[in-house]
């Protein structure tokens, strides 16, 4: 399947990287590499994440790191909508 990132998701990833890189650039690279690896896996196994409390949205945790990837499966495409720290308040009604 094809993968597409929303502008919001790309901004999330950029902010995550820069926030971590201020203190530890190597750790920032590891976190982003893990997120990118999971997104590649989603292209092969689109339903590996669990259903979120938002219609049509699924989420997958970036294990070893406290981030969640929110995505949608649409026809032959995975749309990455949002990437956020799991300890933040829920996203748009997510519990």
C-alpha cells in the first residue's frame, strides 16, 4: 500500500525530532527511525494497529518510545494523520 502523511503528521514528526535533538541528537534519530519503521510496516500490514475511539482511525504505539501513530486505511492508501506522545491529553476524543 501507498503511504501518505498529512501536513499535520509531518509537523508532528518534525517537532518530536527537534524537541529530543536539543538534548540528544542520537536519541532523536532513533525515535524517528522507529516511527518510520512502523509506518513502513503499516504499508504491508495495514490493520496491525488497534481501532481508536475516532471513526475510521487506527493507532499503533511506537514501542520502546512513548509515541502513538494515528492513521487511516483508505482503499489502497495509508494516511498518517497524527503522531503524538502517549502521555498527552487524548486526541479529538481519543481515550
